[in-house]
C-alpha cells in the first residue's frame, strides 16, 4: 500500500507528538509533577506510529510499560494522558493507573502493562473475542526484546497460531532490556526467526523506518483480517534515553553506539522523505510541529488544572456491582451430584448468553477430567468450547483479554494447584484491570476448577488455595459445599462483572443433593446457616461443611447445640451472618481443609476478635490442615485433612 502525502503527514504528526510528549514528560518528571516512573519512547516512534496507522478504529492494541507511544498512535488524547501521568482524576485511569497502565477502551487501547510480556496473553484473548464476536477486528500486541524471553510469548504465539487468531505480535527490539543487551540473553539468529517454529510469518524490519514498519504490519494485519492467523514482526530500533525516568544507573551503552543511533532518527528520516519524494516544505513541517506544541501546551494546562482523585473514588473502583440473584422459592428438586449441578449451570448460562464460552485443558472433546463441562461442545460447538494447549498463563490471560473485550469466559483450571502458573494473570491482570483503569471497565471472567485433597493425588494436586485469592483486592472467591449451592453460585459467578475464582472441591464432586431444575442465581456474599444451634458456631467451608454437620449431629446427642455456617463466598464475605451467630452462641470454631497457618480462617477469627470480642465466652479455635504438603500415603492424607472428630473435639474443648 503506497501512502499518500496526507497519510505521511499524519504519520509525521504522530511521531512528533510521541516525541514531544515524552520530552515534556521528562520535564514534568523533573519538576516533580509526574511521579513514580515513566518510560520514554523517544527514538522508537516509528514503530508505534507505523503499526497503528494500519489499524481501523475497531481494532485493538495492547501496549507495554513503554506505552505512551502506543496510546498516542492509537489516537489517545494527550491531555488525558498527561493528567494520568500526574495522577489526576481527569486522567485515563482517574489517577489510579499511572504511566504504565494507561488504557482507553473507547479507542480499543486495551491497556499498557507494568508486567513485562503480560500483554501478550491479553491481546491473544482480545483476538479470540474478535473471532467469537464474528467481527473482523484485529489486535496488535507490542512487546520488547526483553519480553521475548518470557514463557507467555511462546505460549501466546502457539495459541494464536493453532487457533489462527487475528493478531499481530510486534516486538520492539531496542536491543536492551533495562541494562542487559539482547545479545547476552537471547538465543537464535533473531526474534523474528522464532516464527518458523509456529509456521507463521516472521518479519524483521528496520524499526526506524516508519514506511518499512507500516508496510510489514499492513501485510500482517490484512492476513489476520482475512482469517489466516498471526504474524510475528521484529522492529529493530533504539531508545535514546535511559530505561526509565527514575533510573539513574551506571552506564551500560557506549556513547558511540548512542550517537550512531541518534543519526538514524526516525523523525528526521520521514521528514527527509516528505521533502524529497513529496516536496513538502520545511515550513509545512514546522506548521505540523507547532500544532503539536500547541496541543501539548493545552494538555499540560489541562492536566495541572485537574483535580486529585478521592479515597471514595479509589475504593469504589475495586469491584463492579455484583450480579443480582435470589434463592429459589422452592429448593426441592431431583438428587444431583455436584458435577451435574455445575454442568447444568454451564449449559443454562451458555444457552442464555452467547457471550459465555468455555476453555481449558480437555474441556471440549471429553468434557473435562471430572466431566463438569460434559456435553457442552456437542451442544454449543468447538468455537465456544475450546480445548487449550497446556499453557495456563496464556489461556487464563486470554480469558482476561476476552473478558475485557466483551466476552464472558469460563476458564477451567484442570487441578487448581496449576493456577500457580497463571498467577500473574490472576493477581496482576484480572484482579487489577478495572481498578487500574479508574473503576469503569468490567472483567467478567470465571476461573473455575477443583481443589482440595482426599483422593490421594499428593502434594501438587491437592492443595486448598483460597487464602491466596482472598488476599487480593479485585477477586471474588466462591467455594460451594453442596450441589444446590454450586449450581446457583456458578450462575451468579458467570453473570458477575468481576473476576471470580470459583473453587470446587474434588472430594465433593460425587456428593448428591437436591437441585431445583429451573434457573436460579444465589447472590454472592450471602452465607447460609446450614444448621441452627445455640451453643457453638462452626464456620466451615467446602468439604468441612459436611463434616461439621456430622459433628453437630454427634454433639446433639451429648446435649450440645451447634450452629453451622457456610459462607459460600469467601469474598465478599457475609460478615453479618457470622457476627450475629457468634453474638448468639458466644463460641466460634472455624474449620477448613487448607493448611491452618495463614489460612482463610484466620481472617474470620480476626473479624470476630476485632468486632465481637466482648460477646465471646471462650477463645476462638481454628481447625485446619496440618502444616505439611499433602502426603500421598492414604492414612497420612487422612491424618492431614481435618476430620469430623477433629471438629467435634474442638467444639467440646470450648464448653
Ligand atoms: C515480569 C517483569 N519482570 C521485570 C520487570 C522490570 N522491568 C521493567 S521493564 C524491564 C525491561 C524490559 O525490556 P524490554 O522487554 O526489552 O522492553 P524495553 O524496556 O526495552 O522497552 C524490566 C526488567 C517487570 N516490570 N516485569
Ligand atoms: Mg528492550
């Protein structure tokens, strides 16, 4: 595609705007108005400008920590960007995100990222969303040469290649990752050469030649739009400044090298081309530069005049309002296992809302190793029920990206211990996206799967990890104990606009109970009193609920009345139900299977100690797993997981 003079002038303006924006940012940083840190894109302008000029407004990008150029090239307003850099409410993220996290969903800028390479799974998911939504949208995911060595880059390229997703991966090879030269860290002849391994095109271009970047990306975008899949582009360039505005580091580059690259200035090069090939006058270029300067003057004034965000704004930004729900009037129904109940919820929600889709390892063809997704692929097809490669970080990240882009993914973690491989996407991305963007976007993602022990799968397949997630603001944590709860809570989780970690207990999968046939959604954050009592409150989760109920039946024979509460959702927690029960009984036992130390029960104990110490007639007792990894041996496993007797003994001790 040959670019006309208007398009070239527009590229020129974009590149000058990026450069002057970052030069101004350095000044504002030195004045103390931009805080924290920011990463200048000066020297690399041709990459973002050339790449984004190939896109339509409906196409998306994900940027990096060095993302100002990406945002500007995609059309972001420099006044709102500067306001963000100054931490002001008028900023793109209302002052909650800062330089590294600018996003503009109205422009399909799906976020820059403070975690190196994390944008690739997210971009891959946005490309999946475009595909599922049957749009012809394309995504560009930018990443650095340093990022290229992260595992998610391989995983994303592989996933996009096997699913033929409409995405272009653009590596900005500025030859350094912070202080470390690429040649010291990166094997192989080039980053682009890696494309061969995925049988996709790999192209290396001069990243300081905006026309070369534009041509290469335009070809890749056309290919993506035509449904032919991803391309990997490596644009070789150089950053003129230090790694970040904060970094005051020993020298790691030679002055000769810096000078040589300064001579290859991408803006001067385009100016030369405009003059030589299109007879654009120096005066005309000056006119374009002055227009940029004026826009930046106004932007600085706008940002300085913008208000600081409030604590109220900040706190309201963490969670989207929860999905509405109500318990069914009639709770009777046929006896179903928890697997059947979860499966019914998935069938119903996929039928109800075409944005819902399911992905994970082995969830399609065989319906998951525990059969929770059974029959979904036959009914809803392979597009919406996807068997993934074994790439937890990337398919969870793709879930985040798809959720941001308007789908409602339900992602299965085959065994929840494997979530450790995806923790960046859960903790740094899913949990924080809405917040970092000022509390407006939604991330309707469900991450579900089995946790817990009892079936001799040993230390890496048996943990109960709810405390990890309960600690992170932005996540909802659900942990049902009955088939009835499982169905109604999974429906609510899918309808919720927040990322929900939905923990099933594998030892409960086969447990039966009545499940109403019709549609119902149990509100998140509502505990249930599973058994009323007056002497001792037992707050129990998942497999411990049944054991607590059995212990209560045993204790009843001894004349002890035990109230058993199942919080059902750990975040948000129904504090009122727990506090009201303790006010009545004056005694509290908390039982969970997870290791007691640092367990979620400590939170409940602290809640009651802080808010209701005066009503207690006895110390609070926690019953939790032993402080050991789950053993393989059967009797040792039994000795590790709290039993009915352990709970009964804890209650007796209090009386
Ligand atoms: C996962 C992760 N590791 C380390 C860092 C700290 N860090 C931020 S940028 C950076 C260098 C990244 O290099 P590259 O991907 O080449 O991008 P560039 O800064 O050169 O644009 C490092 C080490 C981080 N933010 N995230
Ligand atoms: Mg780099």
